[in-house]
C-alpha cells in the first residue's frame, strides 16, 4: 500500500478470515435444511456470498471516505434510522411474532441493525460536541440518553428486547469512555432495572427464557430445547470436533443453526480448538480496534472507533455466551459468521470506517515521527 493510504492490515485480514469462514459455516449448517425446505441446498450459501460481496465493496468504499464526513451526517443518519424503525412498526413484515423487517421490492433489511451504527455515529458526534459538559447532568448526560432512549423504545416495540438491551449497553459504554460521571451511569442502570424486570415478567416467553437459563434441564424438550441442543453440540465436539460438515445437531435438532446458534455447530464440527481460534480472532480484532481508537487524531475518531469496536466485539461475546448457556437466550447474531444480510453488510461498513480511522492514525504517527526525528531540527 502507498504511504498516502496506510491502514491497520490486521483488522482487514481478520475481518476477511471471519467472513470467509462464515460463508463455509453457513453452508455447512444450512445445506440439509435448505434442501428440505427450499429444494436448493445452496440457497443460504448463495445469499450469504452475495451479501459478503456487497459488504466487501461497501467496506472498501467506507475505507476511502474520510471518517469526518460521518460527523457532518450524524443527524441525517439518526433521522433516517428513527424513520425506518417507525416504518417497520407500521408496515413491516411479521415473522415469529415479531415485526423487524422492511421489504423494498425483492430485498429485505432489518432497521434495528442499521440503528446500531447510526447510534454510534450520533453519540460520537454528540460526545465530541459536548466536550467537558458531558460530566454535567442537565446539559450532558440527560440529552445523551433521551435521543438514544427514543431509538431503544422503538426497538422494544418490534419487539426486539435483546437488541434494545444491547443498544442500552453501547450507550453506557460510550458515555463512560467520554468521562461521564459514574454515579450518573449507575443511577440510570438502577432506574432501568425495574423497567427491564417488568418487561421480562410481562411477556411469558421472556420469563421462560430466564427460567430456562437458570435451569436448562428442567424442560429440555420445551423452552430449554435450543439451549440443551447447543450444549449437546459442544459436548459432542470435544477438543478437535467431529469434522467440518459432520455435525449432527444441525440435522433438525438445533433450530436455525445457521443464524444465532452457528457457534454451537462450530464447537461441534471443529471442536474446542476451532472455537478458541474464532474467539481469539475476535479478541485480536477488539484489541486492534481499541488501539486504533486511542491513536485517532481527534475525539470524534476515538469515540467512533471505540463505538464500532464495541458493536462488533460485544455482540460476539454475547452471542458466544448465549450458546454456551452463560447468558439468557437473545436474538443476536455472531458478526461476520452468522447468516444475515443486514448484519453482515453493516458490520463490513463499520470495519471500513474503522480502517479509515486507522489510516488517519497511522498518517499522524508518521507525520509526528518525521517532525521530531529529522536531523538538524531545532
């Protein structure tokens, strides 16, 4: 690469490895299911490959766009996201009791996935603009939670409780990174706790998920079925796995193995070793993302980089914890690996923005070195 455009190559490489591996695993987990239900064993493979191709193109485009442009577009992006979240409640398509999809001709997308990136962009702009005022309640903290709060309420009404909680965690993490008083954050968490409790108890299936999480073997053929089958998959994989494509739990035991629970099949087919490699890749991606964020030349770049890194790494951690029974079941995909067009494309665009931030960080480091290490400078 040229000196004019250098970027963190390790982030790009890990992203492409995860996405390529995801295409392989989507085919492994969905071929039998697609052949039985859609009469085409390559159905999900072809769609995932198409999504990945489009995602790579948009990532390459985002890499070349100066990340400061997102600062100028923060409010328009937020407005579009809120509009789409409202439209999905009015004219969205219902599936499995939830209305989360909008269709534009033959194409469909999930506005809640777009809202994650929109929220990070807006908060990065807002925190940069407020500066030290973010430590005040009236002019900093309160406005910072009101607008994201509206977005979270719209997501809850889909309903997508898991995504709403995820957005709330991202808001708190970014506020903490910006220096918001910890007492404000803890107070907000305490206020939100009874609301979260009410939303869980009010809806029977959410309460059943919590009970299944606490004791998954109490109802292994009912509410705990998916979690139990996931644990069976991991147990059957052992250290080295049963072999790629040789897993049994994806054969109509584990529901929708190509989406939220794809990590279970990874554990079964390539074992503990393969699962740890995937975990390690996400860990390195997280570390490099934090490094890029801290090296960014301005506060907006730092907040934007930290927000994007949190989006990807935290979602990966939650997904893995869920399929291992460490957290209650939530509908969060494994970034770059699970089947899903909107999630995959948004993740690619997010990495593209992060790579652009890294290019500015590296350019700044080179300029500083040249400026202070040249011979004869006084």
